[in-house]
């Protein structure tokens, strides 16, 4: 217990030092008794510095006294600011500063504002720049200085100050000459050299000053062509502030060119839902212009029929803005009229009938004497409707009179019982108006009658999609089949009963295959949609071919073959060879007809953790980046560690299908990083305005051409890229003695690596009585503990070639302790043994080992002997491969400290052999390394230029009291120093301790913690980074929590023992 007391005392001393560390005191008032001098008698730069100090004192006193600084015309503070800061007095060299003097003044002001605390910064601004708007000369001069100050803050840059000044500018006034100059500085210094930084600079402006964001975009789009980052930032701003966006159309209607359909619909819906009257003529003109631009740009930009039902929805309260939009549609040019080409008169009649029936039903159900209140148009709205250009649209005058007469009878918006008929009359009048416009004008591009009978009835104006009649015909053909099978794709050479899907339906499937697929295959657009469309035919899955969520469904041929085999087929037939199942999935992926983009900005080879986190980093720095991930598996990117840990420990009986487990916090966790809807379909990636991340599953990149920047897939497809990441991970090592075994034996062998392997193993454990695990590393030892924890009735044997478990990481004495712990829970660990042969014996597999022990029989064999980096793409592309083998592993693709392989090619994850400034060249096969290296590679692909500096850690658990955390190089061949806590019985239990791995000159290169929690991992990273030579490891171990704090009950027990 002596060490425990010393550790606690040391901790208390450290805390005491931190507690009594002198703290900086700021923000308090500074007392001064002398009045503010109006003339300091100093030269130019010195007078500005002294004046700012006086202003600071005055503001801090005023803030402390809860009073706002008051500026009058002859106020001493006002004179001080004018004379000494802005140099507007007559004794200066003129009323205007020279260019050098102005730059010096701006420099002083920038540093003055940057050093002020946020609490008083706005008060300084009020004192310096507000309160003198009536004096035009002074106001213009200060406004010019403020814009120069904003430019200065942007160039250096002081982003926080720039955002603050932008907010101030909106309060002072948007003077166009200065605004254009400010935006020009931003465009010249930041958009042209590196347009990816605009997201970082405009995002705080959007949140702090939305008015200035609109102001900026209006002028920036005149100086530069609209780029994707600008569109992404402004589009996100639109969804939150539609009102500011509509005001921007007056000065810059070309802003509508950068937005998509849903943005147009949102803006138009917002405009139509405005209630009441405009606050003034300017607001009315702004919204009137916005409606015209929206409708006109819809025709030229969106090129999609406008749903005119938005304008004539009888359930929506009518307003002046809605009537204004109706008048614009009716009286504008023919180009605007053609935008309502998809209007359907029958649909509007049915909607009106539904509305009226709802009103009658509501009146009947309520049982009130008075009818429910109904909103009807007012007189001003009717006058707006009457302004319809009837001469151009050939609208019958009596139709408008009918509408006007039916509504003028109402004196207010909320009528009595008779107003129901007035509302009906108003609806009929609107309907007649639409009918008149439809039949007597060129609203639909051609006359309706000639359109229905003429030979060119199907051809619309250029730019409008012509797919509606085709879709209707296909829908009619697919109606009979939809009754028996919903969304069932047709496959070639199938018997009758299978129907040909429509074009839109076929696009909904991510992987239509040449072989027959299950009708229950869910479309990839939603994660849970497959369950909602099941026909109730789902059967209990066999071990190797169960239909799981996020997975491709098995083919009909496989289901028919399983049905022929009968329900009583053995688990042997159900659990076919993992190699065969992989080949089958590879065939499905290679025959996929999914559209592949011809070129992408960012190509990520591999769909694991490294690629996923790289895509997040790319999108964080490049807001509208278009990223394409290509993976061999048919799953979404997922987290691999739970496959051998949490899914077995905390998963329920359906964990293999849901791939979820309950975390320590009690919440459900999913191994998949994202849902299906997160990814953009690969075929739609080139056309997305704001970019996205696409996932191409079931494909493999065979080769890269670095000079031409092209990637060649396994099906011969060629994709051009701008920047590429190799994150192919690794593949399980083969055991030669089992690789040459018979086919019957191979059906009983499984290599655990992915989701399909986990599901297969979980299905095996539900029926098997014995399992043999080959390998004593982390995966093999974790599986032995995890399977025993979930399925306690299974006999588990483990063949370890070394003298103990985890022998490549742990010192020899600790490796033997790990083996004893596994044996203690019931695992039969056979050490120092290698498999020499395997053969089929009845329904089991018999394995011979070379250590002289008897042969081992089991139902299945799980091989976990490590992985080797997948460098096939690099080898085929002629990239340099690392020849360094670290921790007895093969070397991966050689990179520099920034994970760059060569120009525009990076590598991350298990396959990357990178340079670590602290530990030299190394390659790490752990999840956190994949996350960190993926993020770093993604940032560097967007121009960050950061070197690898972080030391990734990993954790493992192989027994109830064997929780391992490690950082750095943990190679058992290195010299090690172990420090363990002793228990009260003074026996060597080795329950809690730390192992230090020593490199050259006694420097710590790795640390392994056994059952030590808290901040031990962070302390270990610091030790490795400092690279100090350590002599006294006993003192070093005091940095770790090797001893548990004494509980009150333990102290009472110790006192009782002493008393006895």
C-alpha cells in the first residue's frame, strides 16, 4: 500500500500546484480621474495608440456602470475620436489620410479589436463608428475606414474579426462602392487561389450576419463565375432564411442558376404562404420580382414541369402574393406559360371536390349551428386577380366577373353561414379561369385539342422531359403483375409469371444481376424499406445463405436448390465453403448493370473505415466534393472490431441480422457507419449540384494509370479521377496445410474477416457442438472468449503455434498468463502446435498437429492467423512497395509522412506503410489507425499538407479479467519492462500493470496497459512523443492508475483486521 499512498500524494501535489497557479484577471474597470483630453499633442501613429487606450478606459468604465456611451456633437470623447484616431481636425495634414497613414491606422484598429474581449468589443464599435450618421463627411470617412478594416482582417486573416466587422457593416449601411471593393478583396485573395476555403470563411458569416451573406453573394457572383462551394454555402443558407434569399433577386436574378428543384419549390412555397399585405412598395416589388425570376428560371434551368397545384390549392389561405403569382403566370410571356405544362384539369377538379366534401363533412361532424370559419379572398386580392392581362391570354371577361361577383358579396374574411356558397363560387371562378387559360391560349406549348390528336402530340418543347407517356404505358403493363409481386425485377430466361419492371423501378435496384435474384431484395434507397415490402414469404435462413439486412439477397436458383434439398438438410450442406460464397457474390457484383460515372474528383479504392473517414474529411474541407468509393463487398461501410467483440458480448439473438448491439450506455449501436440514404447513387453523382459520396459495391479496381489518372475496374470500366486514395485494407492469410485440403474439408473452414463471415460463424455456432480456432493472435483469442461467452455449450479448442496467446505482443511470462486465463474459462488451448493435415471424418473434421498430441476433431475450423496487406492495385500500377517488415508483418504501399504515394495518389489504413516522425516507418493494422490515417489522407487530398503525428491505440479483451489497451510499437521481440501492482496477499497475480517497450537508447516506443483505465493511453502517447530515455520505470509507472482508490468498506475491514 506504500505505492498507493505515494501516488495519491503526488497527485494531490500536482493538483495543488494547478489550483494555486496565478490566474489572469481581465475585464474589470480601470479607474482614472482625469478627463479625456481633446488634443494629445502627439504625432500621427502615437496619437492613435493613446486615443485607443483612452477609448478603452471610457468603454470599460461605461460597461461597468451599466450605461451606454453617449456621443454628442461636442463631446470630449467624440472630439478625441475625430481628431486623434480619424485625423479629421484642421491642424492635420488635410482632412484625408494618406494611403500609408490609412494603412497604419487600420493596422492599429485591427490589433485593437483583435485583443479586446467579446463582451466589450461591440461597445468599442459603437463608440468609434456609430452615432454620427447625420454628418455625411464624417460618416463616409468612418465607413471607408471600416471597410478597409474588414479587408485588412480578411487578408491576414483574422476571421473572427472579419465576421464581427461584417455584422457592423450591416448596421452602418450597405454602401455599394465600398461593398464591391470588400467583396473584390475576398474574391481576389481567397476564391481564386483556393476556392475550397470559402466554406470556412462564409459559414461564420452566415450565422453571424445573414444580411451580409446575401450582400456578399450578390456582388461576388458578378466578379466570379458561381462555383460549387459558393453554391453549397448559399443553398444551405436559403433553407434557413428564405426571406433574405427572395430579397436578393431584385439586384441579381442570376442567383437562381445555382439551385436545384427542391430549392425552387421551397422558395415558391414560402412566397405563396406569405399572408397579409406587403409592408411597403419596395417589399412588394422585391417579391414580385422574385416570383417572375423563379418561374422564368424554372423553365430555363430546372427544365421540369411545374406543379401548378401549388398555386391553386384550395386548402391554403389566399393572399396577395398568391394572387400576384397567378397573375404573372397568366399575363407573362409564352415562355412563362409553358412552365405549367403538367397541369391536369381533372386533378384540380378532384382536389376541389375533395375540399368541398371535407367542408361539408366538417360541418356535419361538429354539430355547431354555425358553419366552420372559411377563409375567402378579400377585395384587394380580387383586384389583383382582375389585373390579369385578358387581352394576351384571351380570357373571357365574364369568367373574371363571375369570380369577382361571387366573392365581393363577402364583406370580411370570416363570413356567416351563407359564405360557404361564396367560397364555392370563388373556387368555381378560379377553376373557370384556369380552363379558359388552358383552352384559349398557348399555355401548353400547343393547343390541347391538336395536341391530343396531332402526330406530334408527344413532343414538347426542347428542354422538357418526354417520359410521362412512356411511364404511363409501362405502368399499365405492370399493373397486373404488381398484384402478385411488388417491385419484382424481371431476369432473363425465367418462366412465365415474371414481369418486366419499368425503367424507374429498375433504376431503384443498385445491383440487377444476370442471374435470377430474390423477389424480396430491398431497393438500396432506404435502409429499412425491404421489411415493409416483404410478402410474408421469408423463411428461416440456412447458415451460409441467410438473407440479412444491408445484404444482397440470394438468387432464386440457390433458394430452389435449398428447397429441393428439404428442410431436413444437414448444417453441412447449409454452410457451404466460404470461398464459394465469395465467388458467388463476386459474380453478382461483376454482372451489376449499375451506371458508373466516367470521371470523379475523388476516387477512394476500398470501402472500409479508412475510405469512409477520408470521405468525411474531404467533404468537411471541400463542401461540394464528389467522392466515389469502390468496394468489393456488397455491404455499406462498417466497423470491423465488433465482429469479434461487441456483437458477441452485447448482441441479442438477432444480432447477425440487425448487426446491432447494446452499448455500455444502454443505446443500440449499429456496425454500419451510415444508412443507405447517406450515399448518392453512382449514376447521379456527376449531376449533383452540391456533391456527395457515392458507393459502388461489388466491384474491384484492378489497375491505376497514374500518368493519365485513370482507374480500371474488374469489368473493364475506366474511371478518370483527379485525386485517388488506396485504402484496400488486407485479406486473411491462408494456411497452406488447409489450403490443399479436400473440398469436403474446405466446406468446414471459415476465414473471419467481414460481415458475411461473422453471420456464417454465428449461424454455425447455433448448431455446432465443437469448434477449432487456429491462431493465437488477437482475433483468434478474442473469438475464443467471445464464442464461449455467448454459446457456453460449445466445446472450443484453440491451436497456437507459439508458447502462449498473443506471444507476438506480450512478454513470454504474460503470454503464458493469458493462456492460463483462457483455459480457466473452458477453452482448450494447445500451444506449440502446428496443423500438418486435415481430413473429413464422418460429419466432422479431424486435424493432426505436430506437437505429439492426439488429433483434434471438431465440427468447423475457424482460421485466424492474421492478414496481409492488399497491395494488388499498387503492384499492377507499378507503385513503390515497402520492403520493411515491422512487427513480423508484410510491408504495404510506401507513403511519406503525409500519406502520399506519388502525385495525386494517397494511401491509408492497413495497406499503408507510412513514416512516423516518432517511431519511423511502420504499418498498423488497427481500427483507430484506419480512422486517423483516413481523415489525414482526406485532408491532405484537399490541400492540408499535414504530417502524421497521432499515435493510434487499440484495445482487446480475451478473458473476463484481461482488458488490454496499447499504444505505439508493441513487439515482444523488443526489450520490455513490466510494472504490476501487488495485491494484499503478496502473490504474483499480474491483474493490473503496465508494460513498457524500449527502443534505442532506452526510449519508450510502446506501452501496453492491462486492466488499467483512465488517462493511461494519453499519458503513453505523451511518453512516446517526447522520446526520452527512461531509467527509473518504477517512478514512471506512478503516472498510471495501478491501484484502485481505497473504498470506505475496505478501510473498515483493514482496521478490523489490525484490531484482531
